[in-house]
C-alpha cells in the first residue's frame, strides 16, 4: 500500500489497513501459552497426565512442575540491555543554542521517566514481538524544557501483550509500509467497556493526519476525528518496533521436556518417599508397653523388623535437567545468574565476572541495532515536537546530532575502577563534595561539606600556631 485512502466506508478503510500488514509477527495468543507458565502444556494437559482416582473415590493429583524459562529469558534480556539506562550523546559543538536544545530533549526523557518506560516496553518487545509508542502534547504551562511552554510532552506504549504481564496498554498494532518498506502509517485497535457497552476504537496515524474511529459492539463505525485532525510536526508521531520471533526462540520443546521429567520425578518421590515397615518372623514376648522410652522387639529365630526405603537415582535425573538448562542458556546466550551459580565467583576478579557475561553482551550487541534505530526515530519525533513548541528552534533542532548507546549490564568493582583511573591520571577523580553525595550517608550534603571545611581550617590553623611556637 503506497498511500492510505480515507475516502469511502470506514469499515473498508480499516479492513484495507489490517490486510496490508506485511510483517510476520507471531500472534500473542500463541506466544502467551509459552510465556505464561500457568498455560504450559504440563498444566493444561489433563489427557495424557490424568489425576488418579483411588478406590475410595478420592483423587490424587499428579505433579505439574513448571519452569518459566520463556518469561525468565524476556526479563533477563531486558535487564542485560536496560539495567544500565540508555545513554545519549549530543554533538553541540559548543553552540549555546544546540546546548539548550540538548537540555530540552533530555528534560523530555526525564519527565517521561524514559528509563522505566524502556524496561517495560522492551520486555514486551522481546516477548510479544512488537510494540508501538505514541508521543503527544498535553496542555499545561511549564518551564520543564528551558523555555516557557503551554504544552507538555507525554508518551504511551501499546503492545499485544496482556497488561498484567507488561503494565502497558494492550492493543492490536497495524503498521502500513509502502513498496520501499518505509512506514507511511501506523494504526492500533483496542476494546474498552463504557457504560456497560463494549466499544472498539481504531486509531490511524500518518505524517499528515490522525483518524479515530469507534464502533459499539458489532454496529456501524463512526468517525471521532473532528474537523482538525492534522498533524503539525510533519511526521508520524508514533514509533514501531517488531521482531519475527520471541527472544526465547525455539526452546519451548526443551522446557516441556524438563517440566515433564520433573513432574514425573515428583510423582515417584511422593509415592516412594514414605518408608515401608518390613516384619520378618514372629514376635516373642508380646509388644512392649507404650511408656517404654525405647521399644525393644524380640523376634523368633532370624526374624527382623526394619524399614524398606527406595534407592532413588538422583544423579541421572540431575544430569538430564542440568543438561537441558545448559543447552537452553547456550542457545539463548543468556547467563544463569542464580545464587548457586554465581556464589563461587563472588570473590574473584572483575575479569572473571565479565567473562561470565560475555555471551550475553554479544547477544545485546546483536539485538541492539534495531533498538537503537527505534530510539533514533523516537528522538526525531521529540525534536519535531520541541520545534513546534519553541518556534525559534523549528529550523535548527533537527540538525542536532544525537547518538544513543546501549550499555550491557556488568557488575563493576567500583573501587578497582577508581583505583585504575587514579593511577592513570595521577589525580583525584572526584571532588570531596561529590564523594559525600555518592556515599549517601548524610542527608544535608552542603552542611556536611561546610563542616568538613571548617574542621580542616581549624586543624590547619592549629598546626600553624604549633609550628610558630616551636620556631620561637
């Protein structure tokens, strides 16, 4: 589709946009059965793994042990890429106007709490395979961006993922591309209940206008766009990011095998963990009295009383599950950061910790290209809005160069890092006041710093007097 034609019946316009979706994204209904451990086959399959009915009519439930590797992989990938916030470098060339523009852009990100937004929306991206973020102005006088403004910039992110997993708005997303694979339109559809009525909304954004349609139940669509539906910034005020497969790729089969094995093993343990009393021969002398502290039984001949316990083959089971976990971790290039796995390296060198996360850093590098391109487009949308909000910047703000940097997580040894920089520069790496602030022990940093200066001055004065007295 080269253009979006808004003429004709609304239902036909919506159908044309839905049919033009050219990206192959897995349906969330399918992905949810892999992502959510409660929907795994080990839980939902009551045919091949039936609960057992005892002769007395009671039911013995079979074990259903889940292993949420899919959910963990989406969470771990998000943590590896965004635990350290995205860094932005602005090329201002010491130009005060560009510096003011850079400060304004950074203020937009801060006010929108973009670090938190990134962690939420990228987890949805890794799990549900697509997200879209809309930027929009809302009225409100402020000086957040370094100038008097009647507008504030906010954003909202949509994903097919259930809100209970992502804490984002749930919607179906429909990007529209032209023959050159350029995005010419972006639409999303969601359902809400208003006054006990089920309403469906369909929003369409192009670089020129926004359309809002509403349908009650299965009735006729109505246009809510109003007379002025134009977009002043000349860009689609929304960003789209997609991927063909979830971050856990093809490990669901291995996860099922692990869950099945652990569940079967759990059934065996439950059935055989209680010991069985074995009595051999006849009891001589009758049963000891209950008040006897340590009961002694006498058996006829070579008789014996003992417990029969099950010799459980733990090693083979542990080897099997550990191998499955290792295969999945290697395939996904995501580290096992459980306490049992990292406790042995907690006291070793920083280099060893970096080696543990090397594979995950390579994974972040592979995934980072599409995300950085997404952030670059988002920054251009923010620039365009700021150019409209501050007319003096309209012709220059798009020229400001901004570089986005994703830093993979690493647990740095700060003392080693400071020592390394100090040795390289032969100078202190921070002021005393900054050190007090970073330590975070005191609440009034200025007062503490002043007190330290006063104490140091008194100590110096005292030293001068003592030296003068010695010279006399």
